[in-house]
């Protein structure tokens, strides 16, 4: 005789299934509420003057970017104001939530008020009157005396602000006069700051006279000082911290948004500079920065004239991207020689040295007293003198794109579709984020404020990087279920 399952067990299973289904049905509502609460908290309670810094204590009493900041200082360098503003814009385009566009506009207004007369941005923006008078902000009356007016490409500062304002201008239909004027002024300054050979300096407050900067190929100096000579390296042709690569990305975006050939032309001229800057044998790669004779040059006291394993890998990614953008093989030609050189130069532990001595190719390090050495036993800890080896991935990218047809390259140039699907993995991520949001609408996490000591109140933080990431997850889900 067939054994029947007791009805009470079936009823319990049904109840469990019904509860699970009800929870799934409620998730879109909970996710939307969480998104609104998180945005309301971050834009109203965390923001200062519409802008942001890197991280905050859980009670919002302490703030820091690259150092302690007060309530009247906001940060430009990612993950500061442009990064948070871009997260708002991305989320708005996915969900249509009006509060996101309001928050993005406030971040844009903050950056407009921090734009320098030279055209771009520095690391932070000051709003306290006494501090503000020290800067040559474009929207303020001219300052008396010598005001700070140094626009910088270092660490994606100006570039991230320009990319965000480009996107904001487009989202607003190019109808907000303040936004459009600010971004046009910034892009014009970037073009004027470009050297005749296509390079950019680390930063600028005036524009180069083309007659003073002949276009030369890269080469080795006959000799170079083994001790740091000092001087202002910031005006040199600079790859350090991916300054030129980030600027190329920014101009390619601007060319797409505004259909302006000048921006694309400038990006491609920078690509041609990269090709010119590849060192001759025996080290066919790149230095962090070059002087005006196109020789590798000192920057900071721990950045000697040398071949750089770090910046060179970023440059290779940029060259591959430029080939995809153009189909011009001149951008692809330097890649295999550089990869093969670094394969021969790999350290015993599989990593690459940050610096290889010119021509001898010996790895270079510094002691903690900043004396140049071949010994890695006493290096400063604030800087990576050995870096990750990404050669295998770069070679895969090179081999893949080099085989593509013109039609396939054109398809690759099309922007990726931002149409997320609701998957179990995404649902689980959303559930966790909803549960982690506190009663204020904050994501508080274990961490540390680097510049405020090690007290208990500095070990629970609100982090802009986390907010950007979590907002992306929530908005992808909310946008998907709304469709």
C-alpha cells in the first residue's frame, strides 16, 4: 500500500513556500526604499556643499580625504565628489528616481564652485571664506595676491571631474548653462595644456608655447644624478599615476558626448606620444616621466629616472584601447616588444619591479633614508617598489583584438548595454545590503580613519567607495525589476 505524506507536513511546506514567495515579492519594494533612504542620507547628511570626502566616522564627526578635513572641505580625487556624483547619475539612468538626479546636480554645482581659473581642479575644494580666498576659483571675484591656480591631472582628479560633468551635461540635455559653460571651459583648458608632441604635464596653470618644445623621440641620457636633485618635475611629460591614460579616456568620452572632433584628435595625438615615448632597446617600455629632451627624469625623491613596471602596464592597456577605438595598428605595434621585455625582466617571485635601472635593467629600490640601492631589504612602506605582474592578461587582450576584423572592432567600440538581469546572486546581494542599512540609511562598516589615531570611534566608518559600490548594486536591481 502506498504511504501518504501527512497533510500537516504538506501544509507546513506550503506555508514555508508562501512565506518565501511573499519575501521575494517584497524585495523590490524593500530595495527601492533602501535606495531612497541611502541616497537621502548620503546627499543630505553626509554631503557638505554638495560634495564628499573619502570616509567618515560612523557619527559623521570626523572626515578625511588625503588627510583630515573639516566640514567646509570636499575632495575631488576619487572616491570623492566626482565618483559619488557619477554613481548618482548611473543610478538615475537605471531607475529614473528624481532624488538621484537632484543629488548629482548638487555634486555638479559643488565642482563648478571648485573649478580653478586655469581650467580644471586640484585635489580638494574649500568653502570656508578664509581658506577659499587662497584659491583662484573661476566663479569667485579675482583674488588679491598670488592665489593657488594649479590644475592637476594627478590621480585622476581633473579627469574624473570632467567625465562626471560631461555625463551630467548630457543627462540635463545640455540645457543647464552653468554646467555646460564649466565643462566647455575645462575641456578647452585640457586641449591648450597639451604639448606639441601630444603629452600632458602632471598639471598646469599656464599653457605651453609650442616653439619651446620640439618633438623628439625618447632616448637614454648620457648620465643621470644618483641623488634626488630637487626641482619642479610637475611640468614634465607625465605618465605617473596614469595621468595621460586617464586624460585620453576623458577626451574620448567628451568626443562621444559632444561629437567634437577636437577632443578625439587630442586623444589620438596623446596616443602618438605614447608610441614616441617607448624607449629604444634594450628596454622597449616606458618611464614614469620624461624631461623636455625626452629622457627619463626624476620626479619625487623615491621616483628616479628608470623604466617603470607599473606605469608601463597601464600604458599597454591604453594602447590596446586606442587600437580598438581606431583600428590603427601603429597603436598595437609597440605592445608585443614591451611584453616580451617585461617577461625577461620578471622578478624571482613573479612580480615586476616598479623601477628598472636605465640600460643595465637592474631593479632599483630605496632605503628608508631614500638612498638609491639594488637591495630590497630596507624599502619605505608607503610606496610599492614591487608590483603585480599583469603580462598574461595584457597578452591575451593583445592577441584577441589583433585578430578582430574592422566590423568586430566597431562592435567592440559600442558602449556595453547596462541592462542587468535579476539573478539569484543579485537578489542575495540586495538582501544583504537592505539588512546592513542602519536606521539612518547608512552603511557602517569596520575600517579605520587613517589620520585620526586609533581610538574606538575611528574604527567604524562610512566609506564613499562602499557607498558607490552598494548604490550600483541596488540601482541595477531596482532598474531591472522596474522594466
